[in-house]
């Protein structure tokens, strides 16, 4: 399983993420006195797509799968957002994640809108051949609802560069010979050999650490010796831990769906990474740290907490246990609004998801641009450009926070929404 780092909290009830994102949007809209017409537009999805499609299993039997794609808004450009394979993906979850993508792409000043979706199943329970057939059949079922200049999917929970390669190949195979080469940017997050971007695998985790470094600079602190914990040790959590440890910080705790680990002396990031890859992407059984109860994880003594799994992990039930002075949201919506208020009252800083984990979609933009223009970028160029984008976003958010005397999350929303508001005011509404 690719993302063994996904812990689904009991607090993540159906529709919980959608309620959260609406609450966050309304808070920012009230603070900035958002135009009422634009507010009405941004409160709804442009398109909501549900597909049911048959797939033949290895044993010859037919199974029916359900897929989703929510296209929230495209005022700034083509829809952009991940596809996840998970039992919990539904229209509400897709709507919440799609709107988050709208804010995230706008905040990063990318020429994209927001979308999200996926297929409602657990790929770990199927063979690779079955997952490939599900992917290809889902792509075909989506038809012209996706496209390189219309809606560009990317990897998310339980989807991989290989998944994206299957989607690209399937989509291009449905086009005429003269159109195939021009459709390579139908998805981002592809393997490098199939048109992917060097460094895309680490873009989100690297971006988390760029944000943490900016926080340290902004507050006049050093990261050397800072103790951090990571919930999730997949493609976001690992790279965040990798780059943060290079800054001299010490990883003292890790949690994935299989186990929770802690050691006061620190866990070597690369040793745990190598162990997990050899252990079916699981940290369970690792001998270099003490196994602790899952419910004790967020109460660990640390300076920085990086939730990099699923949403609603920090809630009213455990927010009072947090000892970190900084929470860097590597996942989408890991802190619910009630917990947000508690943490702010306690003086704990939160780098919000639409800023903190935006490295992934910025990297996706670079890949899309590279494919579109027929260019090849090296990893050093990618990470350098990515760092510049994130530093610019962070500083604009801090400026908004000071202007509106508000928290970083609301400031990030205001910055993102304001750009879309300007677009609607300048373009008008057709006809």
C-alpha cells in the first residue's frame, strides 16, 4: 500500500470536512466583507460528476465501482486537483477538497482552479492488475470531463505516479494521432520517464519545511535541536521529516495506521524510511523507538507537530493535549475549526494547509508547464523555483494577518479569495 500513513480519526464523520471548509470560508468572507455575488458563486461547485463503471476482476467476475469528480471553480484557469482511492471518498469529501484546491491554487498565484475526486475503494485489497483496470476504466468513464486544458488530475491518497501514467496513457489512447502528443499534460505527478517532473515526489514535504523555515525566520528562532513529530510517513511525512532533519531538528515521534513510535533520543529518519519500505510501507515493529498508544501521539513533548495524514485528526477531543508550539499542516484539513479556536487561544501557531502543503500543486504546475512547453527541468531548478513561490505566499499571508489582525488560516483564505474576487469583478458574468 502506497500510503500506509493514513489514520482515519473517529471524528472524521461523513460531511465533516465539508462543514469545516465552509466554516473557514465564511469566517474569512465576513472578515474581508466579500462581495455578496462572488460569495454566492464560491459557495457552490461548478460541476459534480458521479460515474459507475464495471471492471473485470482477476477471477473473471464483474465488480461495479463508483467514482467522483467535483469541479469547484475555474475563474483563474483549468480545474486542478488530486484523485484519491479510499473507501471514504464521496461527494461531500470531494467538494471540501475541491474548494480547498481553489484556495490553494489562488494563494500560490497559479493559473488554476480547484477540483478533487477519486474512486471509492481500497486498492490494498486488489491486485496491481485490478487497480490498473479500475484506473483505466475510470479514466474512460470520465471522458471529456477531464482534459489538459480543462481539468488536470494528480496523485492523492493511495494514488501514485504509476496511477497517473495509466491515466495519461488511457486518455491519450482515446485521441487521434495528431492530438496524443499534445495531451501529455492531462495529469501531473507522472513518473519522470513518462513526462513527470524531477522532484515532484518531494515537492509537498519540501514545501512544508520551507514554510517551517519561514516561520522560524519570522519569529527569530533556530530549527537546530527543535523536536518534531510527524503523523503520516508516506510521500508527504517522510520528505518533510527528511528536510527538517537536515535543518538540525530531531524527529522524536512518528505515527501511521500501523503504529505510533516515540523516543526521547530521536528517530533516524532514513533508517525508519528504509525499514518501512522493506516492511510493506509500515513502521510497525521498528526496533529503534518505543511503541506507544495511538491516542497518546499528539500529547508527545515536542516543538513542532506535522499532521500529514488525513483530515480531522486534531479535534476538540485532543487539542488540549498538544504540546507543540507550531502545527504545520501537511495534510488537508487535519485541524477542525473547534480545535483551531482552542489552539489559537493557547498561543499555538498553525501554518494552514492551503499554504503549508501547497508545494504539491506548485510542483504540479511546473510539470504541466514543462509538458505544455516541451521543456525538461532539473531537480535543483524545481526546488529553487518552488521555494521562491512558497516564501512569497508565506509573506503575503503574514501581511494579510497583520492587516486584518487575524490568524494565519483566515489570512490565507482572505489572500486567496481576494484574487478570485478581483477576477470576477474584472471579467463580469456572462451574458
